[in-house]
C-alpha cells in the first residue's frame, strides 16, 4: 500500500508542478522555479492523501 501511495504522490507532484510551470511560462514568458519547492510537496502531499483516502474508502465497503 505504501508503494502505491508514494507512486501516486510522485505522479501528482510532477504533473501538477509541470502544469503550473507551463502556465507561468505562458503568462510571463519566463519559467519561475522559485515556487517549485513549494508546489511539488504541496501537490505530492495532496495526491498521497487522496490516494490513501480512496484506498481506505474502498476497503470499508
């Protein structure tokens, strides 16, 4: 279960961080990596929590 949650966290963190980098590039014309250390952990944690919730919810049913 831990590997599944970690995989979901990494995928979520990478994809959404890349999306935000792309949006900031399209808006400003410059890739701002200053906020990347904040974005990646935030999206990784939310992805892990979402996966954990879905696993525990499916086990209860």
